[in-house]
C-alpha cells in the first residue's frame, strides 16, 4: 500500500508491504530514508537507520537512509586536489564528495504500490560539473523483506559518458536490545582491500579475512574488490541467520561481479547507531585512476542493480 505522510513541513511517500514499512522522499535526492520491520512480539526493528530531525536543513548530508552516489562515488581528485575531476577533453571540473545526486532534485516518473522511479533534474552547478546529455533514473521496488534499486544511465549525446556510481546504505546496527557490535559478524567476499590516501590514490588496505566481528576496527573505511561472490552479509553471531542483512550486487546471486566492483564498509565511530555496507561500481576517484570507471557509448544505456534482503 502506498500513501503519504507529513514530515517537517513536507510530504513523504510511505509503502506498507507485509511487515515492512518504507519511507522515501523521491524528489529530494531520490532518498530512501527509512525501512522498518514489525516483529512478532509487537516491537519494530529499524533496518535502515534514519535519525530524529527537527529541520530539513542539511538534508543531503544526513547520516541515514540511502544517499544516491552519482556520477562518481566517494572523493574525486585532480592532480592531488580534492573535489575536482578532469574530463576526456582535459578540462578540470568540480565534483563534490559523492557526486551530484544526493543533494539534487528528482522528478517522479512512477509511484505505485510497489515502489517508485525518479529522474535526476540537474541544475546549473550539476551541468557545469557533468556537462553531458543524459538521463539518470533511480528505481526502487519494495517487497515484504527486501528491496531492489536500479540505476539507469542513458547517453543521449555523441561522446562516451563516464560514471562510477554507488549506494550508501546506513543499516541500523546493532538492532537487538542489549547487543553490541561484537555480537555481529560482517562477511565481505573480497580478495583485494584498498584505501584512499590524501592525494586520491588507491593504496593497499588492511589484511582482513572474508568474515570477522563487526567490532573489528579495520573494517572501517575499507574498499573490498576482487569479489568472489556478489553478496555481503551482516548477521548476528551463531548459527541462526534469521534477520541477517544481505546486500547483493546484481540479480544473479551466484556470479561474481566485475573485478573492480566494490563493497565499502564504513561507520562514523564505534558508538554510531549505524553501519554502512555500500555497493559501488568501483572505488573512489574512478575518473583519475580508471579503476571501476564505466563508459556508456552514445545512444546506449547502462544499469547498476542492487538488492537488500533479510534472511529468513
């Protein structure tokens, strides 16, 4: 069921599907804000975290929901200087942290009982930073214990269109009363771990196993590439996986994604009420390093699909 609710002077879309409720502001950055789940004992579990706010000022930078990272994720650099990138013609252009979409406006293309699709409406600053003829849409489909999000980038111009987009899911963790991060286990099937230095270069990251305690500090701010499987998992310790969070890149859960596809693991602090598992098309600064950079040929389109599901 789709309806609307007032929120700090604006209107949010709300979907109730089975035991799940999803809140989103499609016009403000195509932002999924919260996903919560009604439990059998009458309590509610926040799957995707959204903090208590008193104002919508600074909405794009709120640490919660799922900010849309487009056209480039993370920090972009040009010759060691942050918030710039250089296009194929050699022109230096601005590029904010995580790109243009999370602070941008979108037009609703579809809003029905299953979810929504919204189309990015670039303003003058976005056109200066990314001066191409394109259409970028974000499409969500919601299910009783899952969501799917698809990015589609269509190139209407005559030049190849560079991009390396991603998601920034803020998952509530821990989600059980009285638990801490050491009661959960994070599993990311990467074979290469990287980080980014202060000049934007990719450098070797920590030596991590594919699965370990969520409390391990080395997980934070690490890029995991060379994925041997498309799914990262956050689960309580022990054999019972019910309620575990599974983040999958693509719709084929058996085939690994392209080698430069990345999961990013991050949190603001050991005490933060959230943990981010972020599926990206590639690591940050893709225009400069070329790692994870994708090109959409003229007249063509590309998509990037992610599923988040709760294990039963």
